C-alpha cells in the first residue's frame, strides 16, 4: 500500500473519518497456515477511519522454542546511552543479554530509536525477575522527562507500534508482504481519549510478559485497578487506562493461577448475572481487578504450550465487537468487513454483553461469548438469496469507492429518474443512502437501493421514502431516525437497529443485536414496524414510545430475546414469539440486593422464614410473586424502594396467540415480511398458530403499586 493512500485508502474504499478506536485479532487453528504479516495489516487498515494518525500497532505471538525461548526485549530509547543502561540492568538482574540492535523506526523522528535484544535466564523464577527489572527500568526512565520505555519483554511475542496510521506503522516496521508469519496477531488503530498521542509509548498494544492487549473504550474503574496493581508492587505505568488491562490479565493468570476463563470473568465483572457462589467469591476477592465503563478488549496470551486469543466486552456492550471462524482461523474485530476481507465464508457472530471469547491454537474454540448457536447467527448470510438483475437499475461496483462517491452515484441515479441503483460488493462503507427523501417527487414506485456485500454503519439513516434491499449482513446503527420507506435485510443486523424509527418498515430475516427499536415513536397514522425473523439481543424496545416490534424466532430458540426488554417503555407494542421470563423485562433490581433486604426483614421478625425461603427459591423474585407472598406494608416498601424507577414502567405482559385486534394491527406487515423472504406456507401457519409474548404499556400509569411486570394471560 502506498503512503499516498494513507488519507484515502483506495483498496478498501474508506476516506479518513475520525471515529473511535478499532481492534482486530486473528489466530490460526492447529495445522493451519501461519497468519501472515499482511493479513494482520489488512485486518486493521480497512478500518483506519476508526482511528487517527496518533497511534497504531501490532503484537505477534509465536511459540518457537517452548519454555526455553529467550525473552525478546523491546524498548523506545532517546539515546544509545539509555539502551546501554537498560542492557546493563537486565544483565545484572536477569541473565545474559544478546543480539542487541538499535535502529530508528520512524524516519520523521530521529530522536527516538528502538532497542531490541534477547535475554536468557536459567532461573526458576525468571519471569518475576525480568518483570521486576523492567518495572525498575521504566520507573527510572519516565519521571520528570522521558528517556525511554521497555514496551515488550515476553518469550513468545513481539510488539510493533508507533505514531501513525496502521499501514504507515506497518511500513515503518517492515511488516508489509506475505513473508514470515505468526500463530496469532492482534492489532489496533487509535483515537486517543485518556492520554496523549505524541509518543509511541501511548500506542497500543500494551504488553506484560507474554500477554498483550488492544482496547477500544474507556476504563472508568482505572483508579481502583491502579490501586490493586500498586498493592501488587506494579507501579510503573505510562498513564493510560488501557495499560492496566494487560497487567491485570497477566497477573491473574501467571501469578495467581486463575484459569483464562476465570480471569476473563473477573475482568468483565458480570455481577448482574446468576453465577455460582464460587464465582461470586472470586469477584469479591478480585473486586479491584474488575473493569467498568465501555470497553471492547482483544488480548493475546501464550504460555509456551499453547496460544490463546481472548476478547472481552462490557456489561452493556457499548463498544462494537464481533467474532468469526472459518476453516483455518479465528477472528475478533470491531466491524464485520475486517473479517469478510479475509474470509467471505467465515461464520460471524456477536457476543452477549458482559461476555468473553476464548480460542486456542491447540484446543480450538473454548468460549463463544454467546449463549446462542453461532450457526444460527451466521446462517442467514450464507443461506440467503442472491440478488437478481433489476431492469433499468444503475449498477455500481463498490470495491475501492468511499461512501461519498457511492452516495453521489445514488443521488445521480435518483436524479436521472431511474427506478433504482444496485451497489455491489460493499466492503464496509458507511452512511450509504443517508438522508434520501423520495416522498414528494410523484414517482409511481419508490426509488430502490439494492446492496450486496456487507455495508457498514449508518445505512439508510434519516431515510424518507426510499426502498432498500440488502443481500448480506448490516453493521451498527441502521435506519437511525428513519421517517418513511422500507428496508429488507436478507442477513443479520448488528446493534442499534431503527433507533428513533418513526415511519416505514424494517424487515430483518436473521438476528438483530443490542438496542433494536429503541426510542421508536409514531405520529398520527405513521406507525413504524420492525420485524425480525430470528432473535434479538438486550434492550429491545428500550424507551419505546410507539410503533410495533415483532420477533418471530423462526429457529425456535429457547431465548428469543435477551434481557432488559422494554426498559423505560411508554408506548407501542412488542410481540415476541415464544416465552419471555418476567425478569427479562425492564432494568430490574439485582436479585441479591432484594434478597438481602428481605433477609433483614426476616431477622427483624417482619417476614417469616418460610415466606423468605419461598421467594429465595425462585429464579427471580418477580413482582407477582412478591405481591402474592409479602404482607401489604412490606410489599409497598419493597415496590417503592426497588421497583419505582424510570426504568420500570408498569407493563401488561400477555402470553397468547395473535387475536383479531393484533392481526388488524400487524397482519398486513407480517404478510409483507413473509413474501419478502419467500416463506413457505407451513412456516407461516406455524407462526400464526404459536403463542407470543405481547408487551404493552399499562393504560393507567398513575397506579403506584401495580407491579411493573404485571401479567394478564389470555389463552
């Protein structure tokens, strides 16, 4: 890739648009080819628009000599004298220092060089020795002025980072081309939020012995995490919140002996889930290690026997993260185009909030990060139809074109009075068709935009009458504030589909991610519809004020929608085919908090032990159960303290088949959905004869003590 293409990447069709950080990870399977340098570069360069010119980097993991491998030490230094100082300390405290080199990586800045060397040690505690020595070196070199920094010192990894865009940093380090390769790479493009970007010490990845991480987000628990690291004697830091993740993960696994899954659970901090007593004790013991805030983390770890790719997401999944797998590799990425540019046939799926992914070279896929079948989540793309010829449509090849150019072609096609345009082979371009308005031009049929491939974020935002059909998966934020028109997606949609949707229809054959249909509303006769063929993730219909959401669950999943359904909902209706448990509705209080309060009432003699035991045995102490078991004065207190919030509006929840009233409202749209995806008659019959969970707001919102999830069941 030419450096002239840094500002506008002609290979991937993405102009420079500053966004959030981007992450990428790729691990080979046993007996699969090594991951080449260029695969790592391509995996992060295609989303360089998520970062800036203030930092990018790579970490490569490869086990060559097993536990006998020497440490590979890498440091930024301001002079040869500083390099000699580092080498001397390592020689005294760890072992022989060999293969030393000193070179300038960034030709624009000749006052900073990279010193590299190998260090051998026969000590049984050599990891602790080199960690202590490196911390001492770094503390001495980064006080009042910056003189240098050891940024990697593991046996099985090397880190390559600098100030610049991903392709530019790869060029500096000589990572272009398909020569060489490693078992695993992780990569990052940076948009600084919590530290400067003037020096490469703040660029990702951050490494701690044989652990390295890249991170997108903000760690609000940084203070408590730092306190814990300081208590462990780890006190040399560059001052960015991301660095603590590498140190915590390394220490939990290598020093304290936690399994990778246990360490990942501690860091993701899933205190809202029903977890075992042992895991609760572990979370309490390591409460200073738990991460909070929005984050998507990709980590690599090697122990000389195996190499692991790890990914973590926060409890609300405020940062994008996807997982993938094909015949040879596992993938973790911020956006789907990073995976699809490597493998068109890969299975791609989304994690649950607060979940983690683990895969290893030898063991394969260990944790999927999803409670659902990854085959179901991936099937819609591979099994979906392919677009046929559209008579009179303009045809555009999207490869190598940015969104501005594609939108100009869309506008040109519309102005020429063509019936539509077919945009073929999208590779993650964002903002396609944004702001198209067709309702006042007097056309006999709406202008249609057909998209193949995998369009990026913000497809059809502010749509005002155009018709979209997508043969593939769609990234985040589709149809934000759409006023009118239609969208048909033959694959899956990621997070935040139809935010503030206020008119028109969205049909998705596959799944939708978190926060689908949030803040939907309706005006007069403009009632928007979002119909999903498979399942929905957390926060479906959050703050919904109007319109209709239907989840058809065509694969008959035991969990058609996840948690926090209808949180803050004040209008509209949600239809979910299948059973939804009461504790999945709204943002309810923690089970343990409520039980602790009731236990205190038991100890004071206000509540009997038998009643407490009945409530404690339930999966969740629902308001219905509380209303049936608690004495009225205590019930009023419990409902007021725990359930009277803006997140728990009174809802009516019914489990039944669709009745005449329902079909009068949704029947025509369901028929359009079935026809759009050529559903066989037996599927339609099965859907219409199934029980749905119907969620709507309670008509009388002033009744204070009505349980927020009160259910009226119609058979």
